[in-house]
C-alpha cells in the first residue's frame, strides 16, 4: 500500500500536524489529540458539536505542555481520566504545573507515565479498566477501573 506521509516526523513536522483520534467502543470513548496545541484545539471545537467532543478518557495533549488541553477543550471533552505521556525528568518540564492545576480544578483523575509507568486501557463496550505498570495511585479503587456503564432503561 502506498500513500503520502502527512506530518510524519520529517524535519518540517510540527506539533499541530498531529493525527487526532476519537475512539468509541460501545459506551466507551477515548480521545487522543497527539501533540495538537491551542490553535488546533480551537479548530476542533469549532468544527464539532459538544456531544462529538465528549470522551471518558483524554490522553492529554503534547505531553502535558501548557500549550495544550485548554480550559475550553477540557470543558467540551469532560473526561473523567486524563493520561499524560511524559518522560521522567524530561528537559521540557512536562507536565506543566499550570496544566496539572487545570486538570485538578476540572476534577479529572490524572495518570502520568513519568510517575505511574505505562498505562493500559481495556474496554468491553460497557466499562473501562485502566491499569498502570506500577500501582495507579489516583485510581485507588478496587481493580483500578473506571465504571462507565449506562443503566438499562428497557421495560420487560
């Protein structure tokens, strides 16, 4: 299969060239914004309805940079869990304290690869189970899972 490489790591690749994916399986949704920054977040918000933006889990944009995951973006997505992929003691200082404060103020559970190790998300269409390579401290409940089951309103 042949194709063009769009924003695929060449010398002119930019953060805003990121592929942004919203994955849905049954009742579960995960949003993966790559390294998209404020400008692209604004474009995504203006091109999509509020319902199309919602996600149970948000992989926090640009390794937790202060230039991504704006308050407006968080308000539209309304995630319950935010996952930050950042290296321990990275030279950029990610995740930024400003972003961490935004997430905490929004009541979002935060998992960080620099602190919690690799993060695994399993979905069966009714609920998500999130596991960390080390003990997920901010998901201290019984199986470190996030219940997102919706009630069955069918009448028998």
